[in-house]
C-alpha cells in the first residue's frame, strides 16, 4: 500500500497513478489512430458525387471544392499524427517515471490538467507565463 503524500510535496507520480495515466493515454491513442485511419481513407477515396455529366463551369467549381477539402483533410491528418506522436512521447515519459513533471518549473503538473491534456509537458503556471 502506497503512502499518501500531499500533492505539494510530491516530486513524481506513483506507479499506480502512472498506470492510470498510461491507460488513459493508450485509449486516446487508439481513438486518435482510428480517426487518422478514417481521414486517410477519406483522402484516398474518389468523389462519390461524380461530375461527369455536368457542364464545365460546375466541374471547375467542384474541382476547387474537392481540392480545398483534400487540403483540409491533409491538415487534419497531420495534426492527428502530431497528436499521436505527443501521446507516444508521454508514454516514454511514463516509462522513465518523469511523466507529469513540468519541463519549465520542475514541479508536478496538476493531475486534473494531465487528465484533460495527457500529453502536456508544462504546468498551467509555466504555460501562462509563456515559458
């Protein structure tokens, strides 16, 4: 049984807490990968609303809209990949038992913040200071 240490005196999260964060992060990675797969399949699929039978002017408009949509999908996919990489980096910090320590202040990041933003490396104090 682990002894409860006040949060203000802790220098790192306990193994049980790290396991809780690991489970949360793994579930977020699973969801993020599913979303990324969906985005990639959307980018690779052809337009089901074919424009073969419409006039040239409408074809040009639809081509522009399709290009814009593809660009948006690429941006979303890139952001999703970055998010997955950040979550995977958090898993490495958990393995190293450095997870939850602010890279700016060296203090523990509040558990509530980590539950909301599990890939963060900065406490709210450091973030608000602009470190």
